[in-house]
C-alpha cells in the first residue's frame, strides 16, 4: 500500500516527540501494513541516548506511561551517558556484549586516513554483522513486544544503527512494506544532527564506540557517512539476513526464535483492527 506524501508529512509531524534534550526520539505509530492495518500510536518508540532530557522533557515523558525500556548500548556506553528519568519504567532491559562488536576500531585501519568511501564501507560491514552480533538482543526485544509489555522504547546511542535495524526487523515482522521501512530508517537524517551532537556532548560517541577523539580529528566529509543513515546500510543488513536465512521472516522465526504465535500476539498488540 502506497501512502501519499502529504499523509507522510502529517504523520512525521506527529511522529517526532517535542523533546528539547531528546535524540532521535520518535513514535513508530502510523505506518501501514501491506494488508491495510495501521500501527497504533503511543505503543512503541525508538530513540537515541536519553541522558540529556530537560525537566520539561521528563515531565512530558511521564505522560507516555512507558513501561519497558530496551537499552541496546554496551555497559561502557551506559556508564558514560546514563539515562535520566523522573519515573523509572517498570523494566529496563540491558545486555552485556563486547563493545568491540560495534566499535569502529574493528573496521578501520587507524594508520590510514579516513575517506568517505572507506567510511561507507565500514558502515556497511557493521550492518552486515548486526544480525548475528545482536541476535540475542533482538530476540529479547521482540519477546517483550509480543508479551504486550507496552508502551516500550528501544534505543542505542545515536538511535540510528542498532536501533535502526531493530525498527526494520519489527516493521518487517508486522508486515510493513519496505518503502516505509526505508523511510523510517532515513528519517534519522532529518530528525537529528549527529555531527553537532558529537561536538556538543563531550561524553558522547554517538554510537561509534571509543573512537570519539579519532572522529573529531577527521574531516567532516570523511566523518559524515558514519553519522548518517544511508539506505545502502540497511541494504547490507537485509542482504546478509537473506543470504544466511532466506528471508527476514525466516531469520526472525529460526534464528531469533519468534514463532508464528508470537508474531500474531505482537500484531494484536501493535496494529489497529
């Protein structure tokens, strides 16, 4: 099902929450599935780091009634930029995994200058590894959604890569066409200026591991692909899943263990009838 540009613009204005200290915090409601159902508003949110909320932001968040937080960041990231709430949600899920799995250090030759082409290649490689590296994280995330422990917010640091692929998995599982999935993925580029965030918050690595000082020394042109959500990155993740598992649906079912019953529960919780 194709949505008009005007309808998309109207939904976008509702999608991005009015948070002065938020980073890429938005509602996943409003997307339309292939069979014509619509995602409910106010049920599931995606975000970047939640360490810089203003008092007004925290008061607004209290009205959302968020019950569950899935924090995809590494222990080092959580320590560096701790989340700040007025009322801590009932469940705050975190995971322990090797920070090197999402660090640029594993993909870059630091003895050579960073170029735009190299940066794009590094990001594509990172996305190819996300489906296996974060398989347990994505399993637990989808289980929480199928259990109806909502409203739920899932996030990483930038709200772009780990969170972006999680959103793509969820939307695919719910039956949202790829056109809308890519629109949601690239919306990051309009919603948040990660270049500014990198320099404005001394503790922030915007999701790129321990490489903040290295990034700040690079040219803006070379650094830019690391701070953007380009469709080719999501292409790389989808291609890897399809090569290894046949389809995203098969990956969710066989690798993540989310069976048809769990998917139907998820759809019941998140889709309007």
